[in-house]
C-alpha cells in the first residue's frame, strides 16, 4: 500500500534537507514498510515516517561534518 501524498512528502523532505528525491524516496519507502508491517492503525503513520526520515537525514548530515 502506497502512503498518501507520497510524492509531495518526498519532494518536501528533499527540498528541506537538500537531499536528492531518489534518496528520500528510498528512505521513505523503506521506513514506511518497516512501520506499516503488522500495523492495524495507519492514521498517523505518515507523520511518524516523515519524522523518522527527517531525523535520519539530519543524523547523516551531522555525521558528515
């Protein structure tokens, strides 16, 4: 199942973090699959996945400096 507003969310994260859309798309899809596996309630999954991807990208950026 594809997350709602997938493309919009990926473009926004990519723009905000100065990361390629391909990288963000892969991270988002992987995180979505991990979080949605076995989940019965998906109402807030987009928010949780978006937050995790942003945090992961911030950590990568911090590690490079």
